[in-house]
């Protein structure tokens, strides 16, 4: 890592998460001599899809972490600082050291911001009184502690009205918790599970939304639509919701709980949302063309990952699919060539529907299911559980972040193989007592 200074770079990437690192590696694979810098303040990099596994007792938080320095591609300058102001008209970026960087091309991959403070009482309540969330490395382990120590009562799982990282994640922890409750003598009998979403469906893609609604019905989970969590009263263990009916009438409702898993509202980081790069029409996200990932007003700016206005799910899978498009179009722009690469909105959300079962929800801009494995993607499968818990973490660290291909040629032959083998991987929730925290699922 080099000490930052006021300098110019051919390409500057802001954000060293999944999207930023993947596109950095791809650019340098395509053009090894490219003058490339990456701005990222954190010394730690997390495999965030693994936090669901942490909350379900399948691995430890540390297994989802790597040193950021070990992931920066050779030939890329890492500037360990944060963006403080974007000046796209001047091709400039101000950073937290007080210095100014200029660029020929800017790539925004900052990710998003969890807005815990938008739910009254939540920031103070997290990590106590059974109030947990898998959307923070600080509290994911407490989710598993809460599930494991649950003695019956009401367990509530919430979804906000905003876009969120991995739209299926709020359900994943719920299904695993429900499995565990039912396997634990007496607890399942005395438990009511509520899924409270501010939306009008369980999943944005209708085909998968129907599958999830049927699954909830089969499990006896109570589905409450248009229920927006607005306040948490920790001492009283009360969750306060703003409830809207189909006619637009709004009321207030309180539920007592013994466990509350909260998904916070999410927005673009303030430095992005308050910049010329965002717009009200784009919801405060970086306003880009959904096919080329190029900014609509500043031709030398691109964006991908959670911070982009791309109308698809905000997942690591969508970042992986968009990264080659962004890399190709950035190099085409630098070379004065037309931007021919196009992103089709592909995203994937492996929805854990219980211990040992996953619905591999793949889709694109059409909001129709697609499949990389030549099987019906709306079905629960043991093979997809193995992919989610064993193979995908390895692919993330060893293939995706290094800009190496892994879809199709690598995954399709494996799917029927693991399905045929039906290998055991702690699918029984009764096997998830303390030793599960040292399992190898997230490595």
C-alpha cells in the first residue's frame, strides 16, 4: 500500500468490495500496464454472503474475513482513504486525507449504507434482548446465539421498504431458525414465526415470490405484507410497525417478540447520494445506463455493484456479472471505441430454505427465472445447498475477486454430481450445537 497523494490516474476505482476488486483484477488482466488506483479505507474485506451462514451457526465470522492488502491486484495502487466529495465536472475526487485525485475514468463501487438510525431505538438495542441482524459483522454471531438460546415465543423477521443487499437474505435466516426451533424439543410447539415485510410480496421476482409464499405457508410462518418496522422498544421487547392496507390507509401496530431479526433500511452512501452522480430519478444511486453501466451524464464515469442504479438485485452475483461489462466498456472508452459490452441484469440469490436445502434464484432484467445448471431454478435442492455453503465461498475468494471466470464451465458439471452424491453437510439442525461455529463452510 502506498501513501496517497494529490495525483492523476488513468482509471480510479472508488470502493474495494466485491465489485471494486473484481473489476480491478479484470482491467489489469486485460491491460496489465494500465495506470489504476483503488480507493478503499478498510483494512478488512468480508465475504458478506457468509454472514447468513454465521447467523445460522455454520461458520465463524473470522472465516468470512480477509486482509484487504492480500486482495489488491498486482499493479494496482491501493489508496487507503475514503471519498469525501465527487467533482465529476472537473474529473476530480476529494478524499479523507484532504487531498485531491484526478482521473480519466472513474468507477464507483462504494456499496451501500445500512441506515440503522432510521428505525427508532434500533442502534441502541442491537445485540441485546434478542434483537439481532445478519447485515452487520458486529451482530451476525449474536443471531446464532439468539437462535440457539431461543426458548419459545414469537420470532419476528423484518424487511424494509428500501432496496437491500440480497433480497432473499431476510428469509434465509428465518427458515434456518424455524428448522432449529422445530428440531429443539418443545420450542417449535410454543413458537410463532412472523415475516413482516414493508413490501407487497416475499420476493421481487414473481416466480420465486410464489415459491417462498408457499414455503412459508407449508411451514406455518405468518406472512404480514406492508408492515414497515419503525421503532424497537428493547426493554419491553416490542416491535412497532407502520401498516398500510391496499387502499393506502396507514395504521400503527405493536408486536411483542422473543427474537427480532432486523434488516435495516439501506441507501447509497451520503457522499454519493449528495453528489452530482446521483439523481432523484435514480433513487439516490449512481445514475447509470443499465446495459453499459456508463453514467447517463458523465461519459467517463461508470458504476456497478450495490451503489449503481441498475434495476436488478444487489448481490455479489450481479456484481460478478456486471464487472466484465464495465471493464470492457472502460477500456473501449479509453481507446475511443464504441461501448459494445452489455449487462443483461443477471443476478443470483441462493435462498436457503432450510438446513440442507437451497432455491438457487437466478434471474435477469426480464424478472424471469434463468438457470446456469440446466435444472428448474424454482425448486429446493440439496445440490444447491452444497454449492451455497461449500463451493460459492471458495469461488468468491479464488475466482471472482481475481477476475477469473467460474460460471458455466465450472459449475454446470458439478451440480448433478453433488446432487447424485448427496453428501452430508450438517443438514440436521440438531447437529448445530457449539462445534458448528468452527466449521469450514465460509472459507
